[in-house]
C-alpha cells in the first residue's frame, strides 16, 4: 500500500497544490517554514483523521480561509485504489473513503497505517505520563480497533464518574447506585486495556532493543517498563480502596488512566541520564519496532514519515537507518530535510532512488 497522489486545499500554508508520489522514497527539501512538515501532517490526517501537531483542526486552516480539504489516492498491492478525503468546514470534520462518509472517525483508524518520526518524539520521554499513554494507545489502536473502541468508552465513563464525584464537593447528594454502575462498567474495560498494554510491551520489546542495538552499534542497553496500579490490585478492589480519596478529590484515582511507561538506558532512567542523541535513538528505535509490529500483524507495510531527523542523529545512526531504507525493509518513505546537498549525498551513498520535491517559501 502506498500514497499515489495528494491534493491539498487551504491547508496551512498551501492554497491549492497536488503531488504525485513514488511508491518507495519521496523527499521534501526546503528552508524552515516552507511547508515540508505541513505536507507530512496532511498525510497524517489521511491516516489518523487528525493533525500530528495540533489538537484543534481550525489551526490547520490556511490564513483568511474558512475550510481545508485533503484528498489522497492510496494504491494497494492488488492495484486497487482508495480515495480518502478529509474536509474541515464550519467547525465540522468529515472523513470519506471512496466518497462514503464515516459515521465514526474511529472506523477509519488503522486502515491506512502510518508511522511518523519527528523532532517531537522526545516529548514521549520528557513530558508527563499522559503523553506516554497517548503514544502507546495510538500504537496499539492502529492494529487493534477493538482496543480503540474500549479506550474511548473507558474515558467517557471516567469523565462521567468524575462529574458525579464533583457533586459531593458542591454539597449535592451523590447517587451511590449510579457510582456503582460506573464502577461495574469500568472494570471489564480497564482489565481489557491493561492486558493489551501489557502484552504490547512484551511483544514489542525484543524488536525495540534490536533496533536500538543497531542504531547505537551496541553501545548501550535499553528497556521499557509498563507501570500500572493493576499489577498490585484487581480493578474492583482498587476502586473500593480509593473511594474515600475519590470523593475528597472529586477525581478517579485508580485505573488505567493512571498508567505510565518507564524508559531505561543501562538500567537508569533515560529522562535523567540519557543524552539528546540517546533519547532520539530511543524514540526512533521504538517507532521502527512499532513499524515492524504493525506490518507483521496487518500484513501491510505502513507509510513511514521521517521528518527532520538528520539534524538530530549522528553519522553512525543516519548510516544505520538509511541502510534499512536502501534494503527496502520499509515500504513507502517520506523524508524532509533543509539541506539538499546533504540529502542527495546520503541517498546516493545508499543507492536510494527517490522523488525530490523542492518546497519554496
């Protein structure tokens, strides 16, 4: 599967532009601010129904315009073509596949898998636990639609439960029978999500460590640890033991929404003891392991977006990564860079044929 054609209208700095892509490697070259990353984000929309860099779609509308539209033609190995469209207008986002509108955006997630490697990946390491949970949830949701649906249901019930708990702080009478209903609904959802996260970490860890060994030339040992309250308490008991605290805080203090993932290098916390290069290699290795994980389970190679990575990696890591690209380990790849001479030298060195697009301010 690859993206054959892209059309964008009023999207960020693009008025009306069309692009035809190579099924292997495509490169966007230009100065900072010329729109390279914006094209990556347009492709991300076609896979995930949302921006990779902004939580609000209105920020993707071109200045002084009232809508944006993104249309992509995907071609499969069987040479069947799918037209995916994303249009945002009047505060409403519409996703379509072959002119048929999705009733739920979640129905589209995972159909056109994609992995984005960007300078923001280190946020997974340096930001809070919510950022890490979202990162893992996106990873799992691409190959497990049921996980995404149960995750959405879980967070909806947690929100309703928290609203109920807030009534206590306002001096209102709390319907304890309704609280029990929420608890009963949360237990199977939470257990399901916990089991899936736990299994995902176990499954992806060997490939993740393999990629890090390759990128670092075996100089460091890395690991990741899944941290959850459910390792110590079953869900029902955890809710019961935290009930008094929940009422005092007007917040649900037990559950998979409190999970975290601990990243280690040489058995020490990566956030504190890892250099910028080590952190970048860590996040890149995880993304590449995620790529293999999805490719194996969905029997299709995801699209790989490599956004502005050459400035963040040393020559050893660049060489190891491009060796894999040159050996056709990946399917369709998109690369951005500000330095055309550097990019051409890297591609020539690894004998990688590509389409080169010049982005202008």
